[in-house]
C-alpha cells in the first residue's frame, strides 16, 4: 500500500513485533527498535535498528509499544530519549496501556509540533501476529484520518473514541472487564478440577451458553491463559492495566469488585492442564 510516512515501532515484543511485520507486509516503510539483540527477530533483522538515535533520526511516525510508564519515560525522555533525536517526527502514537492521567501529563511534555495519538489495542499476541487487532483511538480527527490506513494494516476493527485521551480511557475500562473475566474463568477451572468436571467440556459449554467470555472461548489460543502471576509476564501486565484503570477513576469507587479483581489476578498460580 502507499501510506507515504516513515513509521517506527519502538518496543518489538509480543505485540509490537507482530504489528511491525503486518505493516511491512502491507508495504509500509517501517523500522523496528528494541533493546533486545537483533538475533531475536528472525526474518526481520534488516528492518530492526539497534541504535535508538539511528532509529529515530528519520521516522515521521513512531508507535510506542513498550510495557509501562517507566519504559515509556526511558524511551521518550531518558535512556533512549527519542523525542530529542527525531527531527522529522510528526506523530507519536501511544499503544501501551497506561493511566489516562499519566497520558494527559505526558502529552503536555511532548514538543508542540508532534501530535500525540493514543491507540491502545486489544486481541493479545495471536491477533497481532494475524493482523486482526482492535484499536481504540483518541486524538485530533485529522490525525486519525491521516493514520487510518496504517492502523488498518494491523487490524480491521478501528474504534475512534473521541479526542485526546479517549482511546486510552476506553482501553482501561475495557481491560477491567477483560481482567474480571480472566479471574472468573481461571477460578471456575480450578473449581472444576476439584469437582471432577473436565476443563475442555466446561469451556465448550461456557462458549455455547451464558458463561461465554473472550478469555474462555479463546483459552487454548491465548498464549498466557495458563500462566501464573509474575510482574514480568502478561499476567503482570493485566494487573498493571487494572491499576491504570483505577488510577483514572474516583478512589472512593475502588472498594469491592475493583480491588478484588486486582487481588485475584495477583494471586493467580500457573495452571498445568
């Protein structure tokens, strides 16, 4: 396709790598950056740039797909400091799931000639690898229109939620529901073990009845479905995402279900079957 802007993906992990490959397959001029060695990116090494300054030097669009606030700060301002090394940068796209409060503060610190678009996505690694992500977008409408062809190379479901910050706010609300169903499905599978009900039969039943959830229906395809909690893995990211949601809402509303979801996710142990 003809997109016309030079794109960079910063953070080529479980999500970013698939996103970069989808854009490359569609003919977009895309380069990747990650702190891991280039040998970790088979078949894509020619598009990976090991030096952050070289990566940033000619990119007009950068998608930040790093893990959390600390990595975002390192990428943009501190260790890699790409904002000070990207003279052609016109669009900074925040794909990481972060607190909407932090995003608003971040936007104020970005140079005024750079348009910040919040574009968190949903679908897990399998959707990134298969170019079928769902995006939740927030930002000026002219920017969303300009970037729309790029987003559609990575997934067909594009939800423009409103102005700056609206996409991130929608994402953390969505992820609260996703984390709740993750906790519920894992709990009933543990109970099923105790009560003598086979996992596969229960998941099939739930898929066809009122217990249907995205997590349960895609249990075998989701790469982290059996993982226990670890701050460094995807379950750790789920906990971080719920906490990002709670940071955005009135603290008086946390008690009860919200805090219970955080505790349930943090208490998950690896599931062996």
